[in-house]
C-alpha cells in the first residue's frame, strides 16, 4: 500500500471549511490503496473555536502526527497558522520522509504558505508533491482594495511561482480554480485534476439531539437559512435578493412568517448582510450570526429549515461546495450562481433547478430583480420538492478521492518511466 503524506495545519476539532478537504479525501484513501498520513498542528495553537462533534466524522484510518506552532502574539502580528507552524511542519515532514517510505506529498491550500513546503521537501528528498487549490492564491481584488489585501496579493504573486515550479500535480476543487496557475507557471502542464469537496453520506446520517436552532426565538416562523461564509463577490446577489423581497413585501406578495437566517458568515471586511437588509427595510426579518457553527449542527439546521438558500458568487470558477449539503438537506433550495459554475450542472442533474437563478456576465441589478421576482413569488408557497439524488454519486468524497489517487498514480508511473530512461 502506498503512503500519502498530507500536510495541513488545521485538523479536527477545528471547525474551518478547509479542514473538510483532507478529511473527506482522507476518509476514503485506504479503500483505494493509499494510506493517509496527516501532519497537522496541535489544536492548542488554533485561534478558532473548536468543534468536538467533528470527531464523529473522521475515519480511524487516518494516521495523525501533530506539531507545535508559535503562539499568537499580543498585539497580533502574525495570525496565519501556516506561517506560525512553518518550521515545525517542515521539520516533522522531513523526519517522516527520511524515516518512512512516503510515495507522495499532497498540500491543500490555504494556508497558502504551506505550499512552499512541497518544493522544499522535494528538493531534499526527491519525493513528488502536489498542491491542491481549495481557494485561488492569486485572485481578483475587486472587493478587497485595502492595503492588507494588496500586500497579500503582491506576496502571492512572488511566492506562488516558487511553490509550484517543481510540483508534479496540481489539483483543486475545480479546474477553473487552478488553471490560471498552470497558465502562469508552466510551459507544459503537469498532471492536474479537478475534484469537488464532495460529501460523505455518513455525515448526513448523524442526527443531533437537543440542539438549539437559530430560530428558537421565533418557533412559529418559516425559517429560510443560508449557511456558510459571505463571499467577496456575493454582494450583488444579496443586494438584489433583498431588493426583490422588499418589492414583494411592498406589493403585499410576501409571507410575513418568513425569517431569513444567515449563519456562519464569518468576519468578512466588506458591507454587512444586515446593512443590506436595513437598506431595504428588512432588518425585522433578517438575522445574521457571523460566528461559525459546528459542522454537524449546520447539517441539522439545513434539514430542519423551511427553505435553504444557496447564494454563490458572480465569479465563474466558484464551485459552491455547500451545494451538496443543501441538496442533501432534502429541503427546497433557492440558488443564485454564475451560469458557468460547476454547481449549476450539479443542481440541474438532480432536477433541483426549479428555483435556480443563473447569472450571466454583464447583468446588472435590474436584470436580476426581474428574474428573481417570479422565482421568489413561487418559492415562498408550498412546494412539491422531489429531486433525484442519484447523480450525486459522482460527487461523493469517495469519487473525489479516487480522482486524486488516479492522478497520483499517473505521476508515479511517469516518474518510473523517467527513471528507467535515466
């Protein structure tokens, strides 16, 4: 059995979206002939709240090695755990690579700085490595024009070429996330593969008892819920969504029992969801909980809500990994996504596109309001929600793990051929 060394500084019980990537892939690697060995940082060095419930979702097949990290200073100068733990992760990884047979190194990012470890470990051990793009490292700054964001992108443009130069594999949650990386840095593309986060069906079988729901304060309401980070390029969608509801409300075409809950939206720096709600006089029906909720609680929230909201991004490459969570909630889903997002195809394959608004480049607020109005008129009424979940078999975490394994096997085959020629 081959061994895959995964380097990712956060791990369960951290309640971060990025943790799901190595977890979901790692849960199925052993079934596919690869032993997962994960190097991570001890949770005592995390800044984020911990989620002990996440322990329920991890396969015992994943071998874990923990390292230290430098603590966060006061005042906070360096928060990124990839930087704080960099030297510790490198030392531990190098020791493992020299003591054990490691066939491949795989580094999901962010934290972006850990991508540098792939190149450095390869130079010292000659073990092939791959970088996995959960998010783009170099990206559009349209809605993040502050000095910190500009500095971050300057550093990204300097470091990314170094990190990927000797990578044997580039992977990502979609091809669109990493293809610009290949175009910028490679004359001949390396082995590459796009595979979504996917989902583990077992997660959705865990029913939590005696949990508090965001709408407990108003048990007679009809809760519509959006769960997840508020994205830099979601502003147009939220603005037009609220504007349409305000128009319907003014015309007497809105069910006043509906309440809109946005949970786990995070500490985003731009205009707040509640500010948009106030702009359109909806502050009495919109609630935002920016703090992250435990992953399994989110799944239970979605399953118990009246309606589920999937508000994506105006960027084509946004894959909306939460699509699977929304569909598997078995509740009616309203979605706003770029027409070329891979999530649109998933929604259409399952027949869940009755309330899908697909955005096209160049559309303005008035265009979206016109399209939204009839959708929201119907969405708030009783819905016979019957969708076909069988197409999701192609998007499970097992399917994504298989895609990664096939790509790594291709790399190793090429390495063998090259060594024979030498």
